[in-house]
């Protein structure tokens, strides 16, 4: 599969456009626009809002689309277009937009925008009608929730800058993954790409950015002995013999240039097993803006401490939106308050929770909330099934302290959870939990996308994969890289850390583990009424379950959060706790190798 490098804004506009006819008659243009439903188009636009804004002058990964009708391509002020788009003889009207939205790569050959296009006539007509109306996107447009313990306010899908994890790179998380299979094509021995952008391509061009860690899996497709060599990177795989045999190698692209890879078995390179490995120079640091639905692990309400029970008002807003799943890939999430997981709620035993659930006006589904901490029908969901644009409320009393999951419980319940509608509520015991220096909020989930893992574009939910329990992605806090590239955790040597960890699921049990640490205290199953277990390596957490873990940091470095079902690392599941401070040779006395900062 292809390297997951985020494209620069200019890269989304292509290189050598072959413009469509831009002089459509007013009648033809009006006909396309008139066929659309602007209200429905507002929902379709969620596929676009990961890259485009409808706010005038607000350029994101793509240019603002406010007032796009009648505007010449490449003319939005303040946006860094490619020369190709600037020179394109296109005026955006209903007809030219319809052509472009159907197949951007065909209308502008060489266009590298990851969005593959809208394939149905009615979707294109609806979104064009929406663009023609110049309407602002609705209610994924409320206020951002505060970190107050009891009163999270509605939050939109915000655009945020992607952040790189501090410290050395971590080989647990390769920057790019490829799979090649040996085979025969047109009478030649060849490598054939599998998955992502190289799927089915013969001797595909493999790309990377200088300094990236590449993971490559080679599968024997026809039974002869093979390997793969990257001589300019000083890397050669073991040889594999027998159909179906495979091997995986990882290496760092240390220098930029136009290189080759080939099979080093005598005669095989000459027989056709040779391809191009293109390593581009590392670009200067830049701010890449994209729709980020991932909740930061630091978004934890303050401890309650000692106080009497009281009534606590909690506000949740169900929002359906298109957000970043991975680099170059978006997904149609269903959320509480525009983030995954939903806001962490913190109360104390004996409190009465006054829950207000509002369903965004542009939602397509009924939504609800089931609190595992509540005693009563459906955990509250029996009273909180809310239609789009409506609001309902109820109260329930927190009877038992502990860490609990909440989630949407509208049929099909598993679909609502899989699309991101889960979170946690901590019911503190009287007097609270023992103090620590840092508290973090982490939840594990599964994404059942219609496109394979690593394929770029706008992917949608697959009910077939859900029912077969075959997720394409496993994620912490909603997306690939949420707690590594975007929002890594930070602490210092000598500090104590607490992680509130839960599994939204909906299907897979987690074996939660922090590589390089021993969990000093583990409140199993999220219970706080019994003494915690001590000195634990890995803890099992069921779907809809939770755990609280505490540990003290003794040695600096990067510590990787994983599910110890480690194949899930290959499908996006990892986080980083970056620890700063002086070395501690009495505990750990070894030189950390380059690229081994875990």
C-alpha cells in the first residue's frame, strides 16, 4: 500500500489539466443546479468539509468554496494553487462542477487530490445546489465543549494543525507500508503490488520521504525462490521459497534520490523483477490543516475532590460529520460533541446527573445515549431516543463509583458505536481518587470502512464488514495517529501518570499494554471499591469495559501504548507517551538506537 504522506495544498490541484468546457449555457447550468436539493447537499458536503470551508476567506487543505459559483478556477485569494490550476481555463458553474465532482482526476489529469469524486448524479446535483446557495454548514457548528467536569457544551468538527510526536521516530509505527507478491505478467517475472494505490500494479513505483521508516512485506506468489533488495538503502530481505511463503523487512530511507529495488536471486532481475524506489527530500516543516475528530488524551475534567452530592447538568450534542481517519483518508463519523471519543464526564457517587441530549438538525439518524453507570431501562437510552433537530433530557443518580462507558443505543446499536458514538464517565468515590501528576483519557475502537486499510479517499461505513467482525482499522481516540502524530501524551521523569482506558468496540477485546512500563496500580474492570492490583504487565478490557492504570515514570524516552494483540499495530492502533528528563542508568543503562525511541 502507498506511503501515507499528507499532500501539500498545491498538490491537490494536479499538474497538467485538460479543462472541461467552461462555457456552458445558462440554461444547461441552471438545469443541473435546479435538479439538486440544497438541504440534502448540506449532508453530502460532509465529504468535502475535511478539506474545504464554506466560510469566505477560510482556506484549509483546499480553498474556501464560499462563492465558488461563477469564480474562475485558481482564483480564491490567499490560497497557494499549483501553476496548473491557476492556468486552467475553467469557470465554476453547475455544469463544470458536475463534471469535476464526477471524476476530478479525469477532468484535471494528474490531479493528486485524494478525494475520488461523487459517483451518483443526485449527490452531485445536491451538493452543487448547496454550493450555489452559499449556505454555511449547519450544526456540526456549535460551540466547543469546555473541560469542565460536568457541563460539556456542544462542539463542532474543528480543523486543527497536525502535530508530530516529539522525540526520535518509533519503529513500532512505520511511516509507510507496502506489500508485494511475486508473480508472472506478460511472460516476465515481476513484483505485483497488493493493497492501496499500488494494488495490481506490476513493479510499482514505491515512494517515501527522506528519513521515513518503510515496512515491506514480500509474498511468494508462484513458488520460485525470491527476495527483494534495496541496495542504496543497504537492505535485502531473506529469501523465501514455496508458494505462500512471506517475509517482512523494515528500513529507513536515509537519503533522497531515484533508486531501484530488485530480486537478487541470479537472473531474476534480468527476467523482469525490478522497480523504482523514489525518495523525495524531507520538506520544510509546515502546518497541515485538516478536520480532526480525535479527542486529545489530556481532555480530562479536573478531579472533584471533597464535596457533597449535587445535581450535575451534562449536555451532549450528536453530530454526524466527515473527518480524518488517516493521512489522506476521511470517514463519515457519528459523534458526541464532534469528537471521538465523546467528552469524558466526571461526577461523584451520589450525584444526580441531569442529561440533555440534542441531535443536530442535519443528522440523518435518530441518536441516543446509554450510560453503563446508570441504573434503569437502557441506561437512559429508553428515554433519550432523539430525532434530528430535537432535544430530550432526563435525570439519573450515580449509585456506584467506578469508570464506565457510555454509548449510543439506537438500532443498529453496533453501527452507531462503530461510527464513533462512545465515551466514558468517571463516578468518583467519596473523597476522590489518590492524586497523580497527569491524567489521560484513551479509548479503543474499530472502523469498518468500505475501502481497504491504507487506501486514500473518502471512505464510508460497511455494514457487511461489521456483521462479519472484520474491521479495516483499529484506533485509539478515533483515528490513526491520534495519540502519536497528532496528540502524543507528554510527561516527565519522576511524575506519576494515570490512564483512564476504555473500549468502545463494538466487538474486540483489548489487551492494553504500555511498552517499557509496568503498571503500578490497576483498578480492574474500572472498579474503585476494591484495592487495585499491583505490578501488572498487561490488562484485559472487554468491549464496553474500562480500566484505570497508574504508574510512575523512571526513565526518559518514548513509550508506546498498544493492544498486545500486536497485529492491530498494522491497522493503526498505537499511541505515544513521550517522557522527558535526565537518564537513570541505575534502572536502564543502554544506548537507544536511532529509530528505536520506544
